[in-house]
């Protein structure tokens, strides 16, 4: 009985010591580049965007009034490789720890929503999706950026670089002003079983806040293209489909 009590006391002491040391361990924090950048308003998994076997993360800083929003992609890796990040004093290196995607204009709310798109083009690298719901008088836009090996990834500034659907990614533009396309964005998995992941984007303000959800199919890079929903009708057999809310104010 006495030996059992001693064993229990030893185990309790070891647990307390472990908890104490754990509380002293340095925490890995990520700090924004400037005041009012709203870093972390949206955070999500980026999937494995560089195909190295480690999941990556994507963080939005939509900067509503101080500059173009930014999405930060930070690579995963072994625990020992992580350290705190302060974007006011350091920049990500696409060949080492991650990269940035900067929106095209102040007020677009680029980075308001971010996430993994899954592997849209089935090339073995996960892709990412970013919403800018305030773009063009709240018409909204969604950007898909393809994953690639680290050696080919780069920082992207959308004010000076146009995504290429055959190589770097594509853009989806909302149907009308005040739709707020991209307010939420999500990867949808392989919804039609064709081997390519699909995406889901929402315009909750469309039609007096009735709301509409668009499902857009993935496919080979060779057939991907920019989509302007004001000029394009999705085809459920080839490109995708939409789901419309039941009544005004539903904000589907």
C-alpha cells in the first residue's frame, strides 16, 4: 500500500514538473505589419501548397482602410523550424518559409476570407482561395492561387500582376454591385467525383440579401479560366451551379 502511494506521488510530481516546463516554453506568435491591418481576421488551413508533406496555413489581413489587404501563406515544417514572426520587421521568403499575396487596391477587403481550395487542378499541390468582398462597389471578387514547388512560388502583388489561369491562378468576379461575392470562401472537396476538387463561394447580399452560393468545378489548368458572373452562366454539367436563397433577407 505504501509503495503504491509513493508511485502515485512520484507520478503527480512528474506531471506538475512537465506542466511547469510547458508553461515556460516560448510560444510562437505572428504579429501584423502595422496598426489596423486586421491580421488574423481570417485564418485557415492552406493545405499542402508546396507538396513537402507538411500542411501550411493562410492568414488574412484585410486592412479595411489603411492599404491593400494581404494574405500570408506560412509553410508547415518540423516543430524545431518554427519561430515567432513579426511582419513589421521581416518578410516571408517563398523559397524558405512562405509568401504573401497583396490585393489590388485599398478598400477591396482582400483577405477578408481565406482558405484551402483543395487540389483544384489535380497536380499534387493544394491551392488557396481568397475573398475580396468589397471590390468594385461590393460586387466582390475571389482569387484562386495554385500551389507549386517552393522553387516556383513567389510573392504576388495583384496591383501589378494578373493571375494566369494556365500557370498561376484565376479570378472570379461577382455578378452585381452590393453582392459581396467572397464574403465567405471554402474548398468544397470533389463534389462531382471527377478527381478534381471544387470550390464554394458565396454572395450573401445578392438580390436584396436573398443570397446566392456558387459551386465552381475544378479541372485541368488547360481549361481553367477567369469567370465573370455578370457575363457567365454556370453550367451544372461542365462548370458549376448556383444555389439561391429562399427569400429576401435570408443571406444564404
